[in-house]
C-alpha cells in the first residue's frame, strides 16, 4: 500500500521504516493491482492466487514429461489442486505459492531443454524470479534442481550456452536490486536481510517459532488427508522407479527439502509448502497404478470416496448458508 501511495518502488517502506526483510516482487505485483483496481482484498490476493493456480497446469506438464503418460500426470495435478495447504496458503497474499510455481516452471524448462536447447533460457529467469520473491530460498531449490539434473543424466545441459545466457540475464535484475539495497542501506541491509531473515532461522528459533524435528511430519499428516492414505504406496513406487525421471525427482525433492526444513530451528507451517508438488507426483503415480489394477472397484475405496463426496458437499452447503 505504501508503494502504491508513495511511488517508492525501489526502496519499499513499512509505516515509514525501511522494509528489508524480503525482496519486493510480490509487493510490486500487488501495488500494480492496486493501480488497476484500487486497494481492496481482491487486488491484494490476486497476484499470489493467480500464480499459485498456475502451478496446477505446470505440474501436469511436468508429469507428462516425467511419466510419459497422461493419467498419472492428470492425477498428480488434481491431487496438487486439492491439497488443503496449497488451497489455503495459495489464496493468501503469501510468497510460498508463487515460489512453488516459479520452481515448477524451472523444472519444466529443465525437462524440455532435452528436446529444445532454448528452453534452458527459462532456468535462469526462474531462478531470478525466485530470488526476487523469497531471497535465499533459491539456494535450496537450485540445489534440488541441480541434483535432479545429475540423476536424470542431463549433464550436457551445462554445455548449453542458452543456460548461461539465461542465468546471466535472469539473475541480473535480482543482483541489481541487492546491490542497490546494499549501497543505499549499507551493512544494515546485510544484517537484516541475510543474517536475521536467512541464517538466523537455521540455527535459532526466530520470534519463538520452534518445534521438534518431526514438526513437519505432523503438518503433512494433519493437512495431507485424504491423499495421505496413498502417499506410502506412492513413495514405495518412487523408490522402485528411482532410475526413472519421476522417481528420482520425487525422492530428491522430498528427501532434500524435508531434511533441510526439519533441521532448521525456526518452524513455521508454510515452510513445508515446496514439498507438496513432489508428494502430489508420488500420490498421482500410486493412483494411476491403482486405476490400472482396477482396485478402485473395491467396496472400501468406493464407499470411502462416496463418504468424502457427501461430507464435502454438505460442508459447502453449510458454509454457503
């Protein structure tokens, strides 16, 4: 709101004080929406909700490339669409859904670069967008993408000139913004943005937000239902197919990211959000396997989904009234 009212786009403030906690891409998008539609709840939520929703077709396209089939890709996208944390946080003015969609676009570009070298340009631009949205998280997501490139035997990508051009051009705006903030605010920017917001969260509980190592296991159990029932089978199939693209992507993404956030001292519910696309791919693979085995015809599963359908419709009617 202050960006919109003051026109101070490059050095944002919050109640007049410098806002040094996060890069400003989300705030810029919201300020643009304010200029178009005024300051209201819809224009505040729209950028994040729209970009989070793009993650659904992006996950479907990734599924088509890694599964080489339509059905598991479709199931994965539908699971991601209906996961409660994605629906819940995606419709808020929060950064996590945007970051996930940029990361999914990055993975799509990695996979498509095998067929068309020019898609490697998008990898650098996606990294730049992630950096301008949530700063140091880009290191973790870039590491996951790098491990997947190695597991998927795409090391030839490193010789692709489009990759390096994309890395330079895509990250130039983010680097320029960081340099400008450092020149303007000096070491204060480095202390607040990097130390307080990034490195301190690894070793200390910021603002008392802490929990045990299994904190995010409980988060997935609480909010992963009903797809949680199909997750163990999906992870088992991922392990059996670890030599295939989808299996290695699920295992690398889930294990690496889950390990990092679990051992961080600061615990917040939305920190686990980037793991959900990987879990959706695992569940989608399992649902496809069950579909081909005709196990959906079992009385238990038919009754279970019929029960969920009635409960969901009843809830919609109740809360609508």
